[in-house]
């Protein structure tokens, strides 16, 4: 497999000064993949902050129409763990 890449002059000069072009390319690709992974993670975090995660989303409305409030939940926890 062959790959042709156009590089800016300064990057091309840096590449030619490297001891191992193979090592330079591997490092560059690794850096690009890590940056891409970071962008995907940041996007997931951003989406999670905008709304609820899918599991949480599925519970919305489950208790609609009930007369439960925080005190009922606290009582439930006390009964269960104390």
C-alpha cells in the first residue's frame, strides 16, 4: 500500500530531519487517532450534559401521577438500610 501526503514546507523539513521517518509517521498517526478519540469523548460528554443518558431517559415519567415526593424516598432508604 502506498500513501501520498502533501505536507507544509516546515513539516516536510522536520520530517526529513527525523532519524526514522517510519517512527515519525507512527507518532503522527497515533497523535491524530488520540485527538479523534478525545473529540468523540468530548462530544459524548457534551451530549450527556444536554440531556439525560439513555437509561435515565427511559425512567422519565414512570412515577407520573403518583403522590410521591422526596420524603417518601428518604423513608424508603431508611426502611431499607437502617
